[in-house]
């Protein structure tokens, strides 16, 4: 199971393990100088800020492992973790094979977006509090 957490200085995605010690309240994010082998570091951390192009943001408000029964999205996206930020109007994805890598997926989405899931049609969907709307993300091949 994965969980998200938004705090200062960063937002993080952590794999939850039974009885796991994640360092709080002594450490937030990557352990750094407070390295303690009893603490479990997050899988991925991004910084608090307004530069959405750099992957900064104010809080993860939805995440989903993309593994639909059928989709018109490219096959290489299957298995990736898609997540969105509440303030910076983006959906990013993580490739969790080997070194965790953040990749941009969509920008310019409505502010105050939350919740992301896949429909039975294999498309991603998310909600926007700004527009009180449900959005469908349709993949169009280049």
C-alpha cells in the first residue's frame, strides 16, 4: 500500500509496511543528515513551491496505479503511478522500475484538482473543485 503526505518542506509518496517507522515527527521527506536505519524513507519526494514545470507543488491529492483491463494509452504507461497536485495544475507519473523517475503527463489542468482513477473505458478521470467538474483524460496518438 502507498500513502501520500503533504507537509513542509516537501510532499512524499511512501510505501506503508506493517510496523514501519517513517521518522515523524523527527524527520520529513528524505532522511538526509538524520539517517537512521530504523526509519523508512519515502519512495518519492517533491518540493513545496509554485514551479509546476519542475514538479513542485502544494500537495498530492490523488494517485492511481495505471493498470486497466483495456486502454488506448501507450503500453509503456501501464504500471506507472499517476498523481496530481492540488495547486500547480499538473498530473505527473512515476516509473517505479529501478530508480524512481518522475515524468510529466499533463499540464494546465484545472486548479484544485483531486482524485484520479481509471474508468472502465481505460481513460483516466479526475475531479476539479474549481470547476465542480469531472474530467476525462483522452489519449490522442501523435
